[in-house]
């Protein structure tokens, strides 16, 4: 899946940004916290999406048999 490759590169970019913020000694702890929170949220969402796509790749959904609403309708 091409999506997995894109998510992996996005995760690597976020991890690099986190390391950059952590190593920046000119920032106060409050500034680091303000910069880190959105990055960590983004990382968490990307990791969850990555895990979900891996699961779907390993366990593909069964093919759809079409809409079954019509079978329950009384005419």
C-alpha cells in the first residue's frame, strides 16, 4: 500500500521535528511544551492510522455484496 509509505515518511518527519525541538536549548520548557503538544498529537494519529492500514492490509474486508436494504422492504 502506497499509503503506508507516505505515513512512514510523515512519522519520520514528525520524529525529526520532535528531536529538533528537544535539542533546541534556546527554548524555555513552556515553549517546548507548546511546540511539542501538536507534534505528539500528530504522531499519535499517524501511528494509529499506520496500525489500522497494516491491519486492513493483513485482513482485507470481504467484497461487498451490494445494498441489502431492498431485501428488507415490504412492497
